[in-house]
């Protein structure tokens, strides 16, 4: 394969939109479709860097499930996430989960092409349609969380409440296990709890975890 040609995997359970993304990728001589599948588990390659880009469409589901999908996608390539963004997850939480680019299902083709090229070359891309929403989310982040938790502590709380071990949380957040231990200790102190069950309860009460979220297997 020529230097400068980037591999793209497309993950979308809607055949029509998946075919449309295939056509867009095919219009760029520096990109090629290595895989086009319905689910992440259908990808033919595994391991870090298996693809240069993975375009993943977030189906309508619980925010925590969507974030896990983004995190899993980041394990095989740079995620370019497509969603309606009219419901959770937020742009910020998606980026924290590992997204390297965010587009909307209403994005112009020129914006999608630009996002593909930017992410392929190692950059970060945000569709112009999402700029105002992103700025609004950043403004809200300036206000301190009522519980006094920092963004990374909230992210740690979510993963722990979902049933993940500290080692699994560390892998998903790109941190050392020792750092996750430190976050967990801070969480117990700030929330005045002593165990994982109470952390999960507090995560739900503070609105950081939907009550119907399924724990990790």
C-alpha cells in the first residue's frame, strides 16, 4: 500500500447510511474502506492501530453504553463518531471516551470529508454544526459539579458504578491503575462512602449514571 493512504472501517447498523459513508470515503484517493460492518464485533481486524480511522454511528441507547462503544472503538483505531446529539452522550463525554472527531447525521458532505482527512492525519475534528453545542457544554463545565467532583473523577465514578475493576477502568481511561486507585479514594472521601455499592448509589443520585444501566459482565 502506498504511503499516505489511510485505512477506514465503517461501523453502522443502517445499510443505507453505511453505503453513503463508503461512497464518501471512496471519493478521497488517500482513503480506502478496509471494513464496512454493522457492529464493532464484526470487524475483521483487532488490536491497537488495526485501522487508521473507525467511523462509528452511535445508535439510540443508554449514554453509558454509547460511551463504552466509543472506548472500544478507540482500541482499534481513531474514532470518528456520528450521532444525532439530541440525546446523551454529550460531546464532551464522547471526546473523553476517546473520540477523535464528531460529526452529525446532518453534516454536509464537505464537512465529513474534512473530518475524515483530519482524523486520518492524527488531528481532531468537530463538525461546524456542533461548535455552538460544544461551546455550551464547555460553559456548563466551568460551573463546579454540585458534588465537587472533577471531570475525570466523574468519569471514574461512572466506570466503577458500571461494575468495572480498577484495572479495566485504567485501560478505558488511558491511565495507570495507581491513578485510578487515587481517583477512587478521592471519590469515597468526597462522597463520604466506604464501598462500591454506595459509590454506585451516589452515581445514580447525582445523575452521573442512569438507573437502568447494565453493569459490566
